[in-house]
């Protein structure tokens, strides 16, 4: 059974940093897309960042415009983890952050395209 487990959420002041980690078990996910989404209270789940590998490129990344330049996604295929380093956090980054995995190699920013999800971790940024 595939499981994704997030960790690293918490409360931080605006301008601060947090590092989220997602560990997977039951599947290596050495290929396919690994992504982070978030869902703020009363809002739809939205794409944050993704990373994937292809035959021609070992590491591809893509970010939502709202986090570009502040967040960095990284992947460790040996440890089977994916991390999200979040810097210069803003109150509008407050949300539950979810780790997701997609078995197909093609990138997608739609939640419905992902096969597996973690339970989520709360990130709260105070002003």
C-alpha cells in the first residue's frame, strides 16, 4: 500500500522559513511526478510546485507564480523523499500543504491528475 507522509509544518512569522518533507513507502517513485499542493480555509486546493525526471533531463521543476523565487522543491530518490524549502513566507501562504505523486511522467498542475496523496501538514504564517 502506497503511503505519503508529510512533516515539517508549523507556525512561523512573516518573512521566516519552513522546510516540509514528504516520505513515501510502498512505492519508490523514482520516476513520475512529485508535487506539493496547498489548500487554504474556504478555498480550492492549488498547485505549489512539482519535480519530475525524464529520459533527457534528470530534474525538472515547476512552480506556481505565487511562490516562484521563494520556494524550492527537491527530490531524493535514494531516501524516497521530496522536500519543499519555503523562504520569505507571507500570511497568504497559510494553508494545509499536501504532498502528491503521479505515476505518469508528464507534468500536471491539476489535483485530479495525481494518484496518491498525503494527509497534509498545517503551515501558518503570522503577520
